[in-house]
């Protein structure tokens, strides 16, 4: 493709078409005359990667680690007047995260002004169209380019090194124009993972033996690959650092997240993406993304670099909000993802017959060949150039359009609006009856009658009452919103909306704000389309969860306000601590605390650690004028207990009643628990998320590996063993287990982590542990362990032949379902009577035992958010089982009650189980 065609594809239109390659370069040069003065001097004094590391970036069999990269960044910052190095926070392991801000010296001298322009345009509030156009002309496009989020994807972090050096030394007219028009934020995303993977690869002196497939731990301290599913919750330190730059500091209009690996038989996947399209965000986001994608593909083709694919070339979609590049869509920015091939050890481009025929989604196929690391680095640099050239050529449009989308959102939040969702279209088809499939369309009056039904209006805002049972949990939810740039207000006094009065301290989130798409996506159910491979066929696999509404997963109580309203509020400036609780009553016998707030588990662990008795009241309990539901904490008064209780009231937002006498009724005495969290060599993401939650709620635990389980005598060290959702494979035979390195090939300190959970060696030891009085808790698909131990676990989602139901009959690929909970039972203490749970290819159980179900799916299964085929297969099924097994207990939690630390409503089932099993065993 010609240079002129590329310019047209990048958005220059007719002007670009009239430029030849030569005249385009002259045009570039004319635009950047002021910036060329220092170019030669600039390039001559910049240390090259070769000089810094002793090899070129992209040299086969070499990886730079983060320590080296950090030192090089500091060197470059001291040498170049095009770069400013800024610390943005610490990683989970305490390393410093940076952004390298690259532009012209003149732009760097005015960063505060350009940052303020970016902020005002992105937030849009109070900015007129005339002001927006003036600021767009004055401002600079802000482009974020990163690498290394997934550290075993080694091309992106190494390519980032090459990119920073390139843009500090480039002197060509295009580069100088780009530097003049843009501010580039280069960001290493995962310092800890880069250090781990690079060091592991380089530890072998023999280059031919270098590999990183055998790293012993996850490449992010807790969650590994799931660090790219954390962006709306923002639980990880690294995610929070990045979100702050995106939505509270720099507000980039383009965010480019480099990844690998490419689909087989290609070099790189690039935008645009396949459907489904999320109906919450502004369509201008996708229009602009398609423009940038065209520029990226055209650039590679123009340079003779084949093998780029898009849309149907891979499964990446734009539905789920949790990824780095996708959360940007809900914030009016263009999020780019590329997935490139490459490895420091030379690899192969495979021959896939269907990928040798050019098509719209693979316009220039690549021949099979040996592929070198440097080739991937070169592709990455070309793609960066395409993106930055687009940003330069379209600077004013990018800046103005982010304002336009923000203003669109504010305007929609101030009037009646209706999002058209798949369910709405289904209702329209039903209303049209037999005319729905006609070529001439249906009665236009149905548009207003069905799609604009007043009851289907979008909310103008949400009120989160301060008097809900677990206000600290609601504050944690609001903090996730604040971390992602959402404006949250707090009521300064009581107010009334729609006939309901809310107390002072309640929170208001209005939709009349620039990030309205994100607000809606966090409060409202996701209505995913019924996406089949063909009519009547199996489902098309979604890229990730189809339903994930954070407010529902966290169990936050809120009211949807459909009409415009005002309230006496003040803006919350930053993330909040829970509002202090209070102690009522003047008794001296002890304290009663409701079981509903999840922060109560932190208090329980602190008390037990200090040797202070803690009890659960089995029945309802009077606390002054209030009646507490079953499970209330009773803490007898003591000098040791008082400061711990008072600190929890002050810092954790718990309310306590100082009782004059001990409450009557039966109670369960808690005991300090020795928790074993089962993990494996290489790390389990589900176990990692569970570990994170145990740490957050201050549970004492030890990570346990299969060799320790196989050794038996587990009661010596543990009271309860926890198996996360991905820890038990469907086939527990020794021959079906995942490959692991030979012990002699890894350092001695990791060899005890090797091994697999097997039916013949591991299960008998776990069975003996439980029969001897221990407890086992399984989460999600780990219920297979209980079945392997011979427990009464019958999965209702199995066909008569014992195989899973066909996906055409039952398919729930990550959705939120409603359960009915008997919260009078200890495992469900503190839970609401109806609780949302995250279901992701999990199980439902036929009721086992004589007691009432603890949590079950209702007869009419209710999908609260997401997509489900055949949910009625779960009708009446148990979601939780409490099974006596010998002298111990098997507690089977069917849904994923942790789900990437988002499921703070259902996680109390896990927390209760950790205390309950050992406590009951001790009583018995």
C-alpha cells in the first residue's frame, strides 16, 4: 500500500491522498521545524540499549530484567530533555512503578497545562463546546503505550525498552511531528513479573536451555494473568497505580496495551475486535478504534510486514469491562490490544492452511518460517509509529471527541434515556409477532411502545443508603468507582428522593458525568446477547465473563433513581476509610456485633490472635432496642478485648452494643484456625485470589503443596484445608496431570512445591484428615474432590451418562445468579436471604442429608446479570453443601464465592466455613 493510501486510512482524507511519499515527508518537515534544532545533539548523547545491556533489545536468547530496565530509565532521564521519569506507585512486591513521559522539551516544560487540558476535556463538566475546541487546538494528544502486564509475554516489555530509546533519539520528520503533537506515556506494567521471568530465563548459562515455562510462581504476586481482569475492581496495587494515571491524572485519549501471543499462522492480532458490542459506551469510541486499527494494519502492509489479523482472527471482543484496554471504552478513550508472536528463543510461524488465503480479517498472510525475537520488536515499533502518527494527524479530533463523548454522557444523565439491549430487542420482536421476520420491518409505533417504555428508563443516579447492614462493604465498592475516576458524592444531611428519606452520610452517584458508561456497567445488569455460532447451534464462546455487575457481586444496597433529583451533597475527594461505627449501651459484660458486615471477620481474627474468646450466637439476640440476626458476635469484656473492639469500631466501621449481661441462647465458640490454602507449582490464579482475600481479612494461613498433602498426618499442622476453584482437575489420575519440570532443573528451594493432587496418593490422605476431625472447604469446580472422597455430591448438571450437559442445553460462562439462603444456619450467618453468586461453569447439587438447604437456586432460576442457556437445569438445586464425613466436615461451596475478589457478598460463605468446621469439630 502506498504512503498516500496509508495517510488516508489514518484519517487525513483527501488531503492525505494528494500527498506523495516524498511530499508527505516534506509536509512533516514543515510542520516540525521548531523541534529539529536539538535533534542531532539529542541523539548523540543517549546511551543505547547495546551500551546499557551488552546486547541489542530483541537479541535472541536474551532478556533484560526490571532492575536493569529501571537503571536504564534513570540513565535516559538524566541524558534526554525529551523525557521526564515519574514514579506512579509501588508494585505488590514493593518495586517502583514508573511512567516515562516523552515529548519535545517545549511540551515537557508545559506539562501541567497540557495535563489540565486533558483532564478538563475528559471530564467535560463545565466546558462549553467553544472552550473545548479552543483547548483541543491548544492541547496535545496523550497516548499511553505499555508493555509487560503478562510477564511471560516477553515481547511487550522488551519492545518498550526499544520504543523509549527510539523516541528519545529519532530525528526523522514524522517522529519530530509526533513529538510536537503528542505526549507519550511509556509504562512498564509489571515490575515484579519482569524481574521474575527475565531472571528465570537467563539463569542458564547455555542459551539453548533457557526457558521460562517452568517459573515456580505466578508472575504477579497474587493473581498472575488475572492482573488483566482487575481493572474495574482495582484490587491490585499495580492496577490502582495505572488507573490513577488513566482516569485521575493524565486521561489519555489512546491507551495501547501490548500483549502476545498471536493466533496460529499469523504474526499479530490487532483491532478492530469481534462482537458483541457493549451497549453502555459511546459509539464514537468504536468508530475511532476502527480508524486507529486501520492505520495499524495499513502501516504494516505498507512496510511489507505480513501476518496481521483482526476481528474473526481471534476471540477478543469489547464486551467485558475488566481488562486494561476495555475499561477505557467505558471512559470514552480508545483502548488498543495487540497480540504478537515471538520468544527470545527462536520460534516458528506455523502453516495454517486457511490462513494462507487473504481475506478482510487477514489481508496479507505470512509464510511459515523461523521467527526471531528482533522481528517482533520491529513489528511492535512499527505499530507504535502507526498509533502515534494517527494521534498526531488527528490530535484536535481526539481531544475534542473525548470532550464530546463526556458531554454526551452528561447530557444523557440529565434527561430520560433508554439503552437498547438484547432483551429489549427480544421484547420488540415478540410485540411484532408474525411480522417480526418480514423484510419491510415492523410497526414503527412499537419503537416508542417497547423500546421507550417509561419503566425501562435509564437511571439518573443511584443512592447508597448509609443505614444498610454493611456500610463498610458499600464504601469498598465506592472506592473501586473512585479509583476508576467516577464522581461520588456524600450527603451532608438527610434528604428525600421519590418519597424515601435517606440519612446523612448516604452516598450519591449520578449518571450525569463523563464516565456514565462505567457507572451504568457497575450498577446495572449486563444483558449479553444470545450469541450462537449459527441458528440453533452451540454458543459462541465469550472472551470472558458475560455478567459481572460489581454492585451485585459485592452485595451493595442501592436505589435506582429514574427521575432527576437533587441532594445536599459534597464531592468525595479520594478513596475513603469506612465511616467510624459507634458503641451504644453502657454495659460492662461484653459486646454484641452484627454478623452482616464482612469486616467483622477481621475483628474476629484479631481477637483470636490475641487469645480473646469470640462466640457466634445461634439464634436471634437482643442488643438494646435492636434484634440481631443469628450469628451475632458475642465478645466477653476483658482488658485484652476492649482496645481491639474499640479499634474495630473506629477503623473498620463496625457498630457494637455494650451489653450489661451475657446474652442467652446457644452459641458457637470460635477457635484460632490453622488454615492450609492448597496451591501448586507455578501457581493457581484462583488460589492466589483466595490468598489475597485471606490476607485482607487477616486469616492466618499456610500455603500447602501436593507433596505435603501426600505425606499425610495433616491434622498436625491444619484444622481446615481450602481448595480454590481451579485446583481439582476433572481427571485425578496420575497420568492426566499437568507437566512439571524435573526437580534437578530447578533451584532446590522450589522442589517441595512439585507434584499433583491425585486420586491414588492425595485423596486418601485428605479423606483421613477429614474423617479424623478436620475440615475441607471446596470452592467452585473443586467440588470434584468431595465426590472423589465418596461424599454425597450429585451434580444436577450431568447427563444420564455422567458427562456434562451439552452447551446447547446448559451454558453459563460467567454470570450472576440469585440464590435463596437460610441465614439461620452457621455457614450462612450474615448473608442476605437472597444472595447473588458468580457462576462460571460450576455445579448445582441434589440435596444431600436431612437438614434444610443452606443456599439453593430458586425453582424459577433468576439470572441477575449476564448470559445463560438452560438456567432452569439448576431449579431447586443446592448451591452449598455441609456434609459430615467421619468426625470432620466437607463444606462444598458450589459457585465461585471469591471470583477475583469481587464476590464480597458470597465470600462470607468461605469465611464462615473456615471458622465453623473447626469449631463444630471441637464441640463434638
